[in-house]
């Protein structure tokens, strides 16, 4: 899979589309007083949540510790020119995430990758170095897949190539389907999916989505809005007929950067994301927070 390039923090205006008199980008809101106008508009153009933190390229201070009452940062987008060439580690087009308040059960978010920032041993909480840990929800456990000690504020550039590679590999692996197609129906635990970890098929079984429901991935920077529909077997079917078990696989197939498809795909009828629906199902099933990790 080749990493695709998206516009940088100062992209060219969206291309003219005949008959499409799109309104200008909205002005930054008062809720985001630390972010400059370019970054706010970048979030809007890429269809990312308003609470997304842009790690690189960014004009704001790089976070060196977890905010109070936050467990980790969920990676929602990463795009590196060449994550296979360490000599080009500075060629980062976008690296962004959202803070997560508590650690969810890994069995319900397979493929999610988070960044955990901690103070190095014998260092004060306000020191200028940080330990960076990557955790991947895989096979019902949060597993350490990366660790860097004593990094400075350049840590997003140091870690982004590894982040991109992990997401790419897991997305590819999740699309390998050796099991027969199934029709959604509740299982004893309430969970079914492409890895038994709360896939779209579980949303079908719970009645949170229905076959034929349309979802969209809005990319204002490119002047397009991709659409996909839910298959009866729990796959996301694109307009070209290709279908994907992993919503992130669908975004990658459309030429996007490595984005968390659970965040970007939103139901056309009400704007609710697949991730919001998955969180609703998790609450309905009363799944506990998971404090376990496997290194």
C-alpha cells in the first residue's frame, strides 16, 4: 500500500466544481483559542473532529504530557511521504489525534492505535523530555507496539513513520477474510465482526445500522464527498462495488491518508459516525474499561 499525500497545513483552495457554490470555510471558533486559522481550516477541510490535536505540522506547542484525566491520544490521521525511509522522517504531511478520557475494552476497538505520553523516571512532570508509548488494540488486548524514551518536542516527527506503518499493516491484515460471509445476528457476548472485536456486523445485530444505510466521508479540501453503504454481511460497500470489513480500509482504498475510518465515516441521514455508534453499543453492553496491556 502506498501512502497517499493530502494537502498540508496551508492547502490550495478547493478546486472549482461547476454548479457547486460552496460557502467559505468557517472562521475558527472561540472554543479553540490556541490553534491558528490555518490549522482550524485544515480540520474542516479534512473532515476531522473539531477537538483533533494536530501534532505535525503544527504551529502550536507540542504536547509533552497527558492532559489531566486523559488516558491516551487516539490516532485519527497520519500521512508520511515515505515511512520506509528513515532519512525522510521529517516529510510528514499530517499527524493528528484526539484525547481519550478512559481506556476502553480492547475487544471492542480492534485496530485503534493510541499514543501515551509519560514523564521519564527521575524527571519532573514539566521537564522537556518525554517517553512515548504506542498501544494497539489487537486480539482483545492492548499491546505495546512501540516505545521511545527521552524524546524532545520533535517526538511527533520521530514516531510518525512507525505509526503509519503499524496502521497500514493492521488495515491490510484486517481485510484478509478467510471466513464465510455471515448475516448479522447477536452472539452470546453481543460481539461479532471481522476479528470478533465489535465490527460493523455488531452494529447491524444491535439494530444501530441497517443494510443499505448510507455513510459519507466528506473531504472538502478535494471538493468531494465519498459515499458507501452497509452490506447485510457487515461490510462497507463503496460506489465502485468494492466492500471492506474495516472502515479504515475503505478510506485508504479511496486514496486517503491513514485515517481512522470509524471517525471519518458518518451516516448521511444524521451525521453520526461509525465510532459514535460503536461507543453506543459498548455502553449498551456495559463493557468495562480494560486496564490490561500485553507488551
